[in-house]
C-alpha cells in the first residue's frame, strides 16, 4: 500500500494547476458570462425543486427533487463532516474561506453542467435514457471529442469508488466504540475488515436494485439526516454563541495569511480549499449531471437551477456549520485529522454524547453516499463497454469498500484527489465550450417564464 500511496502522491502536483485554472478560472468566467443569472433566480430554483413546475409527461426516471436528493446524498456526507476537518487540519481555519469561494463558483458550474445533462441525453445499449458528461461531450462537441469522454469515464472508475466514505465510517466506528479496548478485544485490522464486510453487504442490497431504488432510498434518508445534523450544530452554536463570531473572524483573517505554515504557502492553502470543496460538492467534477440527466424534465434550464442548490446546501450551509463547531471547540488545535477531529468537537460541545449522535448521522450519510456513488461508476463502465457489462461495476465497488475499510486515510485521500482532478479536465472543457448553448436556452426559458407570470 505504501508503494501505491507514493506513486499517487508523485502524480498529484501535476494535476493541481489544471484543476485550479479550470475550476476557479472557468467558474469565474461562467459567473460573468451568465450575468449572475443562477443567483438571481435562487427563489425560482427552490420553487422548481418543490414540484411547482413539474411536468408529468416529461421523459425521465426520477423527479427533480429525487435527482437533487440523490446528488446531494453523494455530497452531503462525509465530505462535509470529515472532508472539512481534513482541510482545516492541512491548511488551518482560513482554508474554509476558499471552500466558500469554490462553492459559490460551483453553483454556477452546476447550473451549466446539469442544464447540459438534460439538453444532451442519450441512450445506453439497452435503450434506456442516460445523461452526463460523456453524453454532452460526444453529442454537444461531436464524435471527435469521444476521447475526452472516454478519459472522463476511465478516471471515474476510480474516482467514483466509495473508498473515502468507507474509510472514514470505519474510523468513526473505531473511535466511538473503541472495540479493541473492550472485553471482545481483537486486532484493529480484524475489526476494520469486519466493518468493511458489513458495509459491503448492506450496500449490495440497495445498489443492485438500480437507479429508482437508489433515488427512493436517498430521498427518504438524506433530507431527514441533514435536518438532524443541522439541528445538532445549531444547538452547539446556540450554547456557544459568544464563540461564533471569533470563529468566523478567524476563518476570514487566516484566509489571507500569506505566511501560513501549510505546505505550499498561500497558494497551497487555496489549493487545499479547492480540493476539499470539490470533494464536498463535486462542482465541476461531472457526477451530479449523471443523476440530473435522469430527471423527469424536458427543460434544461429548470434542471440546471435545481442542481445549483446542491453546492449551497452541502458546502455553504453544512460545511460552514461543521467548520464553526470544529473551531469553537478547539478540536482543530489537536493532532487529529478527518472524522476524529469532528468527533472530538461534537463530544466536547454536546454534553459528552455528541460523538454517539454523530455516529448515527455518519452511518446514514455513509450509506446514502455509497448507494449513489455506485451508480456513477456503473454509468462510466457502461459508456466504455455496454449496459450489461456496466452492472458488474457494482461487484468491483463492493470489493473496494472492504479494501478502503482497512486502508490508510492518506492512500484513500490521494486516490480521490488524483481521480477528481483528472475528471475535472474533460468535464470543464466541455462545459465551457457548450456554455453559449446554455445561455441561448436560458434566454428563451426566462422569456417564457416572464410571460407566464404576466
């Protein structure tokens, strides 16, 4: 495992700057190119998500709300609870500011990419409707761009593994229950292996049921558990209200600390923020368009507006709350990373029982994330081969859950960082190339919307 980790670590620096340029530079371009359109229609996006504008005769497999729930299920989870802790550990409190910046740009990126997911839908070898980067690349840009779509899917075979989720869920269980110290004490490796097997079995029951089952389970679990998590952190902040502003102030001041001790200095701090934000909300990655491309919606702009809410929910809201709890509790000052830091923060601030509550929340988030990630991988392999072979990705996915449970956090983090950075390249190239077509569709949609209101 050390050899694999060293290899991945050596490759990551070569992918950071293309990712930075495409996400931040490309995101800024889209914000101004759209004339801030997605942000101006935030209220309309909420109305669409509530079902106010649903078309029962539209093509697709799931509702826009279910698509958003499934996409958010893959992002609101350990990326927000553990990923933000890793970011603070690696870059200090100031890294949260750069997570915010990337998330705001990500809202616009998701508006464009998920609009394209409806605009350019295709069919798989079984004749079922599909959407996602591979389809808007090949149909929007043309057959000549198929190598870009193929590269995206190859990277997706690794990036869409649930390795980070399985790894951090295992760490949560080990930290809260501490089975090695109990009367049933056995080796740490055996416990982690056992947890991985249980996770794999539970995941199998859902993922082999297909998209509809995944979406149904995700839309049932995610809203409730997000609410429980938000209530928990709001209680913590209410009990420590005098520490909220100092925590936010620290985030803002440390964001511009040019003498930061983080590896790579100030720009290293920014890169860490971008990495963790991308892991948190997946904007620019190309995963969310795969779900939103399945929505019962024939209007691309409507789906783009729904998708735009994802980064706001999972990063602007959930990540910020997590970061504030970690900072005001002082947990960020200790030598711990990932979920252990967040567990420490909750234990200190919720009467000594916060870690048990977080364990419950993490369990729901971990399972919902695993359910949704498997679907992304199936679609990637299906595009590379055919739908029948694509279903075998789930077997590979389940096996890798067990591997991730016993692997080190550093190895898992490097695998995800490298895969995500590579996936951004073909996806953002396509989104930027096809942006004029989204603007044209948006102009038509909002003209019609204005007529409906009059």
